[in-house]
C-alpha cells in the first residue's frame, strides 16, 4: 500500500479503538500551478501543495447514530490520534439520527482505467504553461485592431491523489489531473467596450485546444458583442449555445438531488416516472466516462460510480442519491456521493450531459424567424420549489433566420418546467467545458424583457 493508504487504514483502526461504531477517512493531496499573463507580461505565477485528512466518526445511540466530522493538515501520527479521539468525543455530543450511517455494502471492487491523468504531464515545466497563456493572449490581440486590451490569459494545472476508506472494509485510491487554458480579451468600438472569453479544460494537456485557437475564439466572441443594444420586451424562441445551455441542466440537477427531493424543495419531487420535458431531452450522468472531468472509480462513500439515465426522452427516470438521501427516500444509492475532506457526503453529478440531437447551431438560427441566441447569463434567478426562472442575459438577436445584431441589458424569464417541455430543437454540438455539458438547444418561447 502507499503511504496515503497506510495513513487512512491506520486512522480507521484508531476510530474503532476510540469507540466509534463506524467511520471513514478521506485523504486528499493536491499540487497546483496557475499563471496569468496580460499582453507580454506575467501577472502572476502561483504554485501550491497541500494535503488534508478528513475523519468522520459515527457513534451508536439508542435511536440512531451520532455523527461528527473533523479535518486536519497535520498528518503526524500523534496529531491524527489526538484528532480521532476528539472526533469520537464530539460525535457523542451530537443528536442521534436514525438515517445516518455508511452504505450497507456494494462497495467498488474494480479499478477501471478512466484516463484521469497522463503521468508525462507532471514533467511539463511551468515555463511551458506560461508560454501557452502568452500564445493565447497574442492570438486574441492579433485578431483585430479593435481588441485593445484584456483581463488576461490564464493557464492552470492541478494534480490530485485521493484515498478513501471506511470501517466496512473498503479502501480505495486514485490519481487525477485537470488542466485549463483561458483568454478574456476586451474589444472597443465607438466608445463601447465589450469583453468575452473562451476556455478549454481537459484531464491531459494534449487534449486542450490549441492556444492560438483559444485566443482567436475569445477575440471573436468579444468582437461580435460590439454595438450591443437592448430590444423591446416580447415573447420569442430563445436559443442557448453550448456555453449557456449547461446552466439549464445545472438547475435540473439541483431538482433531482435526493436532498431536495426528500425535503420537498424541488418542483420535481412528486413527478418520478412522469414526463417532465420534451421527447428530445435525454439527460445522462456517467461517473465512468473515460477522460471525463468528473470521472472517478468510486464516489465519496466508496460505492462504484455508474451511468444513470436521469431523464429518458422527456420522462424522469432517476434521482441522484447518496446513502443518506437514498434511505430517506427508500431507494438505492446511485454512486453520486460527493465528499471533500472538510465536509460530509452530499450529492453531486459526475459527468452530466444532454444527449445531442442533429444539425448545427447555425441551422437552429436559420430555422428561427425571430428570437434570441443567449451567449452569456448573468446572476442567479431560479426557484427550485416553483421552477420560476429569470436571468440577466446577453447574446445575439435573430431576424429572418440570421444574426441581426448583438443585445445586452436584457432579462430572459420563464418556468423551468415549461422551458423543458417546450424544447423543440437540440443540435449535435455537445461541448465539454466543465462537468456539465450540453449541445445548443432552442426553447420555443420565453419572455425577453428589454426596453
């Protein structure tokens, strides 16, 4: 076993010795580098290395388990032993919960190859990451004389080692990496200043977009916002591109989270098995997608990650559940437990996406007589209890199936239930810019509030 696995196994033995009925431990070791350039100058370079051990103790009571969670970055044996004793003592002082506890079994027994990191990337010097940022920055500024400045171009890398074990006999580990490159230029014309950005993120450096492409795409997005204006308030079709469409899925995910469901703070809580969206909508979460930004062999409780169809052709098929929310709902966990060393298990998606349809975003625009293509969303305006939705937005106005002009200082509003049901087109341009992804899509009608 590795030193990290030895530490976690020893911590579990100490928990038992201190009188815990059950418990688990999570060790996360991370190493990160981040740099930003503006023009040809380096704004900053930061490098960090940290490790944190999280300890959860469950102590038996007469009506359930008492739980406490602690964490430390001091991994000296005496310090860990002292913290274990303190955690068990703290647990004895908490309220009993009949639902609390580790999963009953079914822990991950395999170690699939998920392409979570390329060992060769660790040998890439920081100077090479700085050069990538410089190339993106230079490409954006060279695109057009109207690109006059930038908020900078950033390159970042993080390597992480995770070891998790519990007193049910599970002990597992995995290594992962993530790399990102972004560019945020500023464009000026006739006294108007606009900004936009583009970025790429991947598990391997080789899978990132070319820096020049990142810079050019960022510059093109900033330039197309020049001359933005407001439009009159009206109800029209609203198109979401692959940058903004994932936000709709994130709202949906919050409503299929087991905690929201059993607390009845989701408008979907009573709709399992019912049609909640257009037949064009199939939403999948898959924690074992090779190279996925959210992929991992096991979840935050040691259960195997898996593929879960949340919505199939518009019908709600599954919640996302950890052990606690599953018990509350009388269901089985879906391998969706998320856990950091300083927090208790919760529910989160892994790699979640809307299945692509057919055609391109350009074809969606061409088939829209009048409407709005949203390219940026601003603020938070979603009520998961009612589904009411209202967000500030910017984008491109469509007239006669063509882009007419950019728009800004508008609000788009509707109800998520109605929006999902009225999705009448889904393109085939699925794009992974994070753990939640979506192709372009069109909602048949929303209120666009402007002048």
